[in-house]
């Protein structure tokens, strides 16, 4: 009997121990569940606070682009200063905006209902969006078609580079250094060269040094004011500037498409835009406000005046003539007599005319710049660029370049700074984020 009682006591003790362990385990699991719930709530509160801050940033950029302060706490546009304790969902957000007329710092602080706080900082800008591609390092540059200067043509304040011969006529001048990278290639008949670099420098006037192959045959008829360097290496070929066609197609198309030939009215603006046809600016003034892709010909005629919006600042505008379906006969740039091309007044700003046409005949070229045309940078990626009598250009590049009588290429004021291809993808405004956000 006593033994039975002892056994029963042991069983009760074991049961009691098991129940105690089960209770302890249950309490532990309950505690873990409560803790996990708290963690999840904290995470959700943190996410909510970050969402509030990001929403505040988005609203701030929206208000910077508004023309009334009704939904922005009273201020708007470049004068928008932010808002305090805006109710949004189950929390609040406070934004502060500071900066000048083209650059702002936006700080948004989100407060979740659970007491979490998150801060997001961004930069915003209304300056033109830009991309810089390889610049025009030379006033005039050509590849296989070479460069021809007719009577009294002048290349001022910048060097000239060609992968084929450079030939001048009757007092044509190249004011800076001249290079021909063709093996056996020549500089012939050019005046006022600073330094000459070619296998042959013939019938020319070099004010400083001449670098050439064989003495005296390859310096025949040339006067050299400095030092002669026979046995010099042929200059290395230089590729034409890089111009990303796909990028500029997309940048222009972002502003929509005009179907068919288009002649904008006087005083109108143009860009960004794609034109599926010819663009003709006929005796009127048009202001460029973004890149323009013409899948046809670009024609300026009857004293047309093409201006670059002042909003571009130091950036440049692009007019691209490119018809991928017919580059042999389309994609021409034709600028007739007395047209005026006006850039932004800020240094470094130009209007770039780019043609992908493949014509290499100087009398029927890809780019044809008429008499008395003033201004512009011209680039025939695969064809000839011709500047006619009394034409004035900032820089010219192409497979071939032909400068007719009395033509001037005035590269820059110092001859030291290359013409930059800092090209604008948009004009100034609208306001947009320019830096990645940073949360705290």
C-alpha cells in the first residue's frame, strides 16, 4: 500500500512538472508573439513615416510648378516655401523649401500615427536638363573629304584638322594651327598659319613652325617664320565629334510629334518636338525651347530669324535633320541668304545644326549655308558642309567642308576654349528632382 502511494506521488509530481513546463512555454510564446507584434507595428510605422515624407517631397515639387497657391498653403512656384503639419492618411508631414530661382533644397519630415519620424532630402532644379558629348575641338574639322577654302575665306581663333588635304585659294587664311593626318597629305596655298602639321606643306605662309616629311620637297614654296622640322610624324587621325542619334531622337520625341511638313508662325516657339516632314522657317522669328528632330529637311529662308530661348543659359540647342529611311536624299540643312541664328547671350551657348545626309558634293551638300547667314554650329556627320559667300559660322565639321569666297568661321574669342557640346534636353523649367533622395 505504501509503495502504491509513493508511486502515485511520483506520478503527480511528474504531471505537475509537465504542466509547469507547458505553462512556462505558453508564457514564452505569448511574450514572443507580443514582441513580434510590437516589432511589426514599429516597422509599419516606420514605413508609414517614410511614405509620408516621400509624399511631402512630391507635393513640394508639384507646388513649385503651380501658378496659384490654393492647394499649397498660399505660396507657389519659385516662391513656394513649404507647409507645416499637413494631414495625410494617418499621419502628418512638414515640408520646407529653400534656394534661389533655379535651384531648391526640399526637406520633408513625415510623422506616423505611431510616433515614428522619417526625413527625406532632395534637390530640385528648373535649369535646363543637359548632356555633354564630345566637343568641337576645332573651328573646322573634316574626315575623308578634306577642307577647301576659296578666295579670302578665313578660319579665325581656332585650329583646323582634316584626315585629307587642306587646300586654300588666293589669300585664304587659317589663323591657328592646321593639321592633315593623311599619309602623304598636304596643306597647300594657305596663309597665316600659326603651326603647320602635315607630310607636305606647300605654297603656304607659316608664321611659326612647320612639321613635315622631306626637306626641301615637302616644304616647297612655303615661308616659315619659325623653325622647320623635317622628318616629323604624320598627325594621328581624329574622329568627328560624337553625336548620339538615338538619345536625341528620344529627347525630341518626348515633346510629341507633328505629322507632315511644318511652317511655324511668327513669334512661335518650337521644341522639344519631332517633325515627320520638312521644317520650313520662312521669313519669321521662331524661338527654340528644346531639341527638334526633323525626319525631313530643315529650311530657313527669306531672312528667317531662329533664336535660342534665354532659358538655355550656357547650354546649347539642337536641330537634327535625320531621315533614317532616306539619308541619301533627305535630312538636309538648307539655310538661305540673310538668315539670322541667335544663341543665348551666355558664353558657351549655341544652336547646333546636325545633318545625317550623305551627300559629299560641295555644290549639292548635306548642309548648305547661304550668303550673309550669321551664326550657328554646323555638323554634317556623313556629308559635306558648305558655307557660301560672306557666311559666318562658329564651327563647322563634316566628312567634307567647303568654305566659299569671303566666308568666316569665328571659333571663339580666345582660341583656347573648345566649343562645348553641352546640349540641352529641355529648356528651363519645369521644376524637377535632380538628386537621389536621402532618408534619415
